[in-house]
């Protein structure tokens, strides 16, 4: 099958790669761009471990084809920190021990950041329903929710 | 002599005894002595057992000491997860 | 290992510093099983049986091998023969021999230059099967007429006359059962059933394997225990363990399911045949179909109780299937069944049965949740019948130090009573409940583990410390090890760097399982760094010209032990380290042992639920975990274990199950249909850490990881009874089942 040349922007950088039209955006980010932060937990869009944003919209990158990235703006977990300065969400996750194995953490951070971008003051219930598409098997979600709410509060104060 | 408590399902190998007395200073010696006294216990030991000595669960420590007053139980082998 | 003099007054133990691998894990830098790449690597794909039970007549890979880019195909013929016992079972599970034993059983594998090509090639491999009758239910598998999955393999323990699918039989107990039941005012007996569930780790199994024709190889793999992986892979492939160096990646969850091998020996075999590294990653469907879910169980339990709640006798019979292989966890299930109670007469009976299902693997306190579901549900039913408070009844009968355990030995110091008292006093227990709401309580136990442990610590030239351990960090254990090292040496937590070393760098280590890492690796870490402080005292003594016995180690410094020793200002670890090359050489400490002083952990849970009478849906409104940690090294990670175990238990109680069709195929092979709890399913999970120190660890640590999954199954069932007035004795209590029970009640 002929490979297709894709040019796209990932975490602010213009990048290009060759994609088999059957490859997912997740495959391309990981195998061609070296961005292994997004993880494949299920391949069917059920676990959210592959979450990224495409033109600001939260998606499961396992459900987007690599070739669909052409001309779009993509943000992954690798783009959340500003150089060595962690985002409040990242700091709060560490502070609240909101990760145990950490495999779901990249997806949840991307999802939580997308939530706070459109709702800076969510209730606990709103955070839970927004994150319902991100499975975690280790934490029972308690410390994750606390970390997101705490980060939101800090971001509102700083705003 | 050390008193070794066996689980009741093993009675058929020990002529009905639940407690067998053997001469041993370590867990390893104890297992050997048990099989010598009751050869029917050989497949049991080979299949894998744990030993409890005074409440401490010993999975593989054949060198662990046992003495006359120790409370020793032969137990089914356990695995974690 | 005797308890240190202190279990209080710690400087670092019990604090909540940032975990050392935190930044890597929140920035996507941490590398997990599938995050490794090697130049020239191939991609491996497994070909799996679509039949629950079938003879493999013929495998023809010619069409696949003809594709450009396909480099190797392996079948069982590429593996050595002559293995015995569990080694044979593992080999048979990794790659079927003459018979495919379950839907998803691996029958062949192919390696190609791309994953897409490997998948295409897999479809071209022709396998001819002769389908055989199958059985997937544990009770059905014991009945006359059920297909015999492995004839003549029952061990010495199985009495005559049982179906050949019964692999092992266990029977034990003590006391006068008949007299005990006769003395009771109420005798109740019921059958409880649980279905198989999967550990549900979000990261599928993945490895990058390299094996040369000379039998030397390396492997990167997500695992709970790389020495186990090394030993099992070496056995399955017929190579020496020292010739295979296994490096653990970060691991995305295990819960017991990653303590064994599935794809690893096959990836190594492909690599050897192709002469290139092979990367193999399971899909989610493969994980559910063909890794190691836990057993399903069918349990008859009977108990006698006096009017005042005193338990007089108890009897349990368990039937468990562990797939098409022996070793379903009936041993630990039975040991845990009545472990919470001091009952004068107890009897246990267990059957380990084969079924055409995948080979079970450990899942967090293997066997204990099923046993607790049966016993703790029955206790609840009896308390309701007698009008007794469920927590006070448990307290009345609770096992304590000096109690003869249901499984035989006398309990040493344990903390069940403390958890029950804390639960009774907790505001959750007294909070009011409204309509359609119910509250359930339950207790649970796991004995925990010691196991082979090797730790090495090395002093840096600037006084900072490197600690190399062999237990992968699944839930924050690097932080706990660093805290223990810091405490033992009196140096700052930030000056300790914990590495998870590969199999070539340390002696044998058992996996991170059995709730053993904080206990065993922790104990070894303390002893290893103490060797270093002892050596540093010798260096200071040499420098001061006084005997080594006259030097003590305190607050990160070598000091004279008293005025008689001489007046010398303290020498810091940094000062001594800077000179070590010239004062005797590099300084390291190490510790190797199979410690056996681990202490068991008891827990008591309280849960409130609301059941919708029109849909049968259960909402979990409030949850409290009370559990004995002995000594919480890093309380946040102890709380995390409590909460995680509760969440898995809730999923098991309310929704998770393996659904097999009439054709013996697994029906729910994706996360949409094997639905684990999501964020919107759960409330905040409150935790109470009880600390009854374990005398077998210098700081009193008890493992905590596993006990937490045990009480939720019965606690939720008890709460559902309170909320909807129906008693479900079969898990999961999914909405259609609760609704059917409500309707049947009328």
C-alpha cells in the first residue's frame, strides 16, 4: 500500500511523516514521531489512554487515522509542561499521589486540561462525568478527582 | 523431637495421626524426617507445602530452625498476586 | 528480622514526599512495555484458536512465509520437549501442543517487518482443527459426561470416583463440627457463586525480545517480576537463566496478572528464528481472552451461631476452575474463608477443576475475595435473622493474637479488632439512610508474603545514595524504599535514588506481588544501607584512630559513641564519601534473604448503596475502607492501595464477569463489554489506616496491596440486601439480576 505524506503540527512543532492509510494517529505519534506518551490500552476508544486534542477537540487517537492529522494542530501530554515548568495539573497529580502505575495519567491529564479549558470551575460530578472515558484501574479515581479540582482552583486564582 | 501438625486431609498417609513427632533442627530436616516416617507424604511435600513456625509463614526456608517448643504446622502452599 | 526499637518518632517514615518518578510519569517520559524500539526490529503477532477445545491437525504457514517482509513463523515444534510439572503447563499455555484448550489459545506466531504485514501474514496461516466438545462452567465440568480436558493428570490428593477434570482435592479442619452445629441456635447454609474476572490493567502485555542462535538474549518487558519471567522463559525455551537478561519497563498495572509469561517466550523464539529483535504487544481482546483471569467459583458455606452472635461451627466446600490447567487458588481461598473468626470447629473442602478457559493467574489476594463473598454474606444473613449488629457480631468472634487460626497455626499480633473498632466508631456507620438505600459491612484478610529478596546499595562520591532493588514500582514503591533508606541513614529523602535493576545486576528477586515489596524489599533496603553506615563508621574510626565499636551512626554522620571515645567533630556522609577511594575503596551494602516475618493484613469496609427499584441499577453512595498497614511508610500510597482494591472489588460485585457463549467463546472481549468502574461510577473512597506494627519488619510494615479487594464483594451484596430487600448469592449483581430478584420477591 502506498504511504501518504502527512504534514501536521504537534505540540507547536511542525512535523511530517509517512503513514499507511490504515495506521491510526496513535500509531503515528508513537512509532513515527517518538511521542510515546499516548498509550494504547484498548484500540477501540473505550479506555482513553490514547487521548490527545486535535484542533482543540479531545479525541481518542486510536480512533483517528494518521492521515487525518494533515494540516491539523495536535496536542499530546508531552506538550502540557512549559519546558521544565510543570502545568498545575501535573504538579497536583504528583502532590495528591493521583497516579500509581501511571499508564492512564497522560490520557487523563490531556482530558482534564481540555475540561478546564472550557469549564474552569467544574463540580466534582462534572469532573467525574468528563473523565468517565478515561479508565484507571489502580486508584479508584479518588485522588485523581481531588487533584483536578485542586488544580482548577489554583488556576482560577492565578487567572 | 518436634511436633508437626498436619492438616486433617493427610491423615490417610499417617495412620490417622494429625500430629507427627520427628527429630529435626531445621525445616528441611523436618520435611525429610516426615517422609521417612510416612512415605505416603512424599508426593505431598514434592507438590509443595508451606510451613508455619510459631506463627511465621515459611514458604521455602529449609534452613529455618525448629525446636522442641515450636508450634509447627504443615500448610498448603500459597501464592500471591 | 526483629523490630527496631522505634515504631514512632520517625523523621521521614509517614511523610508524603513527591514520588521520585513523578515527573517522568506526568510528562509522558516514562517508558512502559510498548515504548521500546530497536533498530531492525520485527513485529510479532500470535495466531490463536477460535475454538474452546480442538485437536490441532495441521498448521501450514507456507502462504505467510511467501510474503515479502515475513521473516519467521514459530509453532510448538520450535520449542524443546521434555518439560515437566508447572514448566510444562507454562509452555503448553504459551504455545499449544496437540490440543487447543480454550478460545484464544496460541497455536502459532509470525514475525514481519511491520505490524500491518504481520497481521496480514497471520491471516494466511492455515490451521486445521478437529473441534472437540468443551465445558466452561466449574460445576458442569465435574459432572459425569463432561468432556475430560486432561485425562489422568489428577494428583495424589484426588479421591476415587471424581471426574478426571478434578486436578486437586483439599480437605482440612479441626474441632467437633457436629457438636458445634448442635450447640447453635441458628444454623444457616447457602451456595454462593462468583464469575471469573480480569485484573483489568490498562496496559496490555508487551515486550521487545532478542535471542541469538547461541542461546543468549535480552528482553525488555512490562512485568511485576523479571526474575520470574527470566526463569519461565528460559525453561520454556531450554536456555540457561544467566544467558537471558531481562529489564523491566515501567508497568501499567499488574495485580498478579503480570507475574507470569504469555507472549515472552514466543517473542524470544521468533527472534531466534528470524535473527532480529521482535516486539510483541497484545491487543485488548487478546488480553481478555488469553492471559490469566481469575477463577470462577461455586461455594457452599454453612455456619452455626448462638442467639448472642457467638459462632459455634463453620464448614465450607469450594469448587474453582483455573482454566485448562491445575492450580486454581483453592488453597488460599479456603485458608481465608474463616480466618477472621475464632470458631472452635471448622471444616474446609476444596476442588481444583479444569475447564476450557484460559490458564488463571493471580488476581489480588487470589481466592480470598470469593471466600469472603461466601462467608461474609452468610454472616450478614445470619445477623439479620437474629437481629444482631453485623460489626459487633464480627467483633465478638474476631481473631486476635493467640487465636487458633481457621487454617491451623496460632495468630501472632494482628489488627482485625482494631479495624472493626475503628469502623464501629466511624461516622459513616452512624449516618442515616433514606429509602432504597442500604448499608453493608464486611471484613477480609490476606496473609501476604516474603519471598526471595536481593537489594544492593552504593554510596556516591558526594554522599548521595543509590539503592538498586528488584521489585518493579507499580504503585509508588520507589518513594517508600527511599523513605526507609533515608530513615535508616538519617540523610534527606532527596539524596536517595532508587533504581529497579535488571536480572543481571542483582540476585534473585520475587516479583512485586503478594503485598511483599514494601515489607521485603523495604527490609532489605534498610539492612543494605545499614551495612554502608557500619562501613562508614569503620572509616571514621580509622581516621580518628579509635576502635570501630566506639563510633556510632546518627543523623547522617559518624560520631564518637561517648566522651570516652574521644572528642571528634562528626564526619558527614558526604565528607566520608569524598575520601572513600583512598580510605579503603568504594562502599556498598547488600542484603539477600527469603524473609518470613511478613504480617497479614485485615480490613473492614463500610458501603452505602442506592438501588433503583425500576432498573435494578446500584449506585455506590459512600465507601469507607479501614485496614491495618502495620506502619504506613508513605500514607498516600497506602491510601491508594485501599482505594484501588475497593474499586476493583466494587466492579467485581456489580458488573464484571466473563461471559462465555454456548460455543465456548468469550463474548465480551473489549472494555465496552467487559466494563470496569469509571470515574462517574464511584464516590470518594474514605480511608482509615490502622497501624498494628508487624514484629517481623524493622519499622512494623505489613503489606497492604491485596486485602482491600476482599471485603467489597460481600459488603456490596450486604448493602444491596439492605437497599432492595433481596439477597443475591451470585456475582455480579448486575441490574438485570437485581431487577429479576426484586420482581421475584413480588
